[in-house]
């Protein structure tokens, strides 16, 4: 791994250089029928970080015709700086008049991985995103010059729309800073529909299929995490093949990452990413050191000195632990990891949402790793078996009728099952 930058003058120069490079291309996020104010805020922050313009399509005609799209965000002056179009056709027509090349995110047979596509540096780019649940409309897909997708390897084959935008914009920015040709993403490639095995396959076969796509030697550490951030990060970890996440509850109140009601926004990814819980950061670091992991501090604040992830060689590390601190515990982690590398992303002083930031880092690590044969980063047979055993235990938790242990009547049903699950996982060595 290359040496991190430490001088604030060097960071300032990098920001200036970054800003000059941004003017060489113009990226626009076009989002159809957004229905969540939090997603809007995160999209705004991401676009500002990468120098892109945000445009929203609130297609009233589509919502009247399609009951699935009736829940659409009422801006009502909430974001006067954002350009809003009332129809997809209106937005597409204006983009065409501006000479923009449009890319629609869609999962179909004609879609191309964002890592197998060359985004033109000297032309305006329009990136189309739809609601996570329903995707883009047929009109938006038909108006696009190219259909693209983000390769994923998770049990839950989806990403939040704000995270998807961050990952694609990061790839556009990386290509703008590099002359390297696009590469084939062998590690993460799945079918266009995102389902790695036939729907008729058994649950155990699905577990084995996912185990074979998990990344060996890649751990994410969340120190004193916020529940909402943790939920979104778990989705990113699942999507990009992270098998293991460590939670540290040293200064904040404990919550169990396996409790669906406590990490609701994970959409179930929390169940399929193996989680270890620690109550001291020092214990977690010792555990990682004993397993030979190299800790790397994740620094979401672009105003602080850090090595730029898009220009690093993170993917060369055999055992990498990406450590994310909460602001309240940054000093503790800084003391423990005083010699560790700090990784960030370029920006003009605007920090992305933490979950978007982590997903972009994970996408970049896996992109770099995909230069090697898939077998190079595949879990060992023993690790795959351990992961399948985890999934089997989780499946038993979700279906109480298959559980054998006697449950304590004083606990709620969910926490009764949770207790049995944690005991089973501890017996397996988790």
C-alpha cells in the first residue's frame, strides 16, 4: 500500500487539482420518483462531493397510471436548488439538447457492468437511477444510450438508490483520473437479474453459491456505530461480498445487528453478513492482529489528510480490515491505530453520508481485486463451510419450528430466538 499523505498543504493542492479535473467532464444524476427525504439529502451530498448536478423526475402521469409509483416525494420547496421535471420525456429531451450521453441503471440482458464500460471524459454524462423497489420506467430506459449495472454478490441483490449513485459516480471519477482501460469484473459478475442460482435451487445450494462469492481477507469494523448507518453499511457489505463485520460497543448503547427491528434498513442483509460483537476496541484489534489483518482507518471527511482510495492499491492487501470510527471515538481509534494508513475520497470539502462512503470504498477494493482470478479472493473450503453454517443457523432463527432448544418464556419471541441463535453461533466459533 502506498504511503498516506499527511501534510494539509498536499491535501489542499489535491482538492484544487480534483476541482480542475472535474471541469473536464460533467456528470448528472437523474432520479425518477424519489420517495424518501433522507435519500434526497444523501444524494445531494454525494453529488456535491463528486461535482455532479442532481435532477429529479417526479412523473405525475406515471404515478397515476402505476399504483407502485404513487408514493413519490413531495418536494414542496424542500430543495429549491434541485431541478425538477414533471415527466421523464421532458428531462430526456433537455439532456439530448445538451448533447449528454445517458446511462440507465437497469438489470436486463443488455446491461453492461460499470467496470466494463468507458465513460467519456470530454462529454456530458447523465446517469439515470430509479426507485430501489421498482427501478426506472420503460421511458427512461428507452431514452438512454446505454444500460449499466453494478455487479453484486450478495444474498440481497439490491442497493439503496443513494448508494448506487455514489458507487457509479465514484467509478466515473476514477476513470476521469486514470487512463487505464476498463477491466472485466470477474469476482462479482452475476446474471443480469442478480440471482446467482435458479429459483428452484434449495436454500442450502443458495448458501453455498453466496459463500463462493464472498471476499476472503476483507473485514469491516464499525466502532460505536449509529443503527441507521450500520443498517445501510451492512447492505453494502452484503452486496460487495464482505463475509464478516465487527461491531464495537465501547461508548454507545449495544444493539444486536441480527435484530431486524433494530437495523430495519438493512433489508435482511444483516442476517447474511457474519457479525462479531466486541465491547472494547482493543479486544477487536487484538483479534484482528492474531488473524494477520492489516487495519486501515476510513476517513469520510475530505478536509482531513488521507490517501485517496481511488488512487491507492488497497486491493493488494491479503488481509484488510477497514475500520470506521464514530466522531465520538475517533481519538480512541487514533491512539490504537496510530501507525495505520488513513483512506479517504476526493472532494471539495463536502463529506458523503457514511454508508455511501463505505460502499464506494468497498466497490473500489473489490474492483482492484477483480484483476486477479476469482479463486484468488475466494473463501477457503473451511471458511465457506463456516459461512454456510452461519446461514443455516440464521435460517433456523427465522423459522422457529426447526429449533430444538427450549426458549425462555420471559423474553419476547424475537429475542428468545436471538438468544438461541447467538448461543449456536458461539458454539460454531463465532
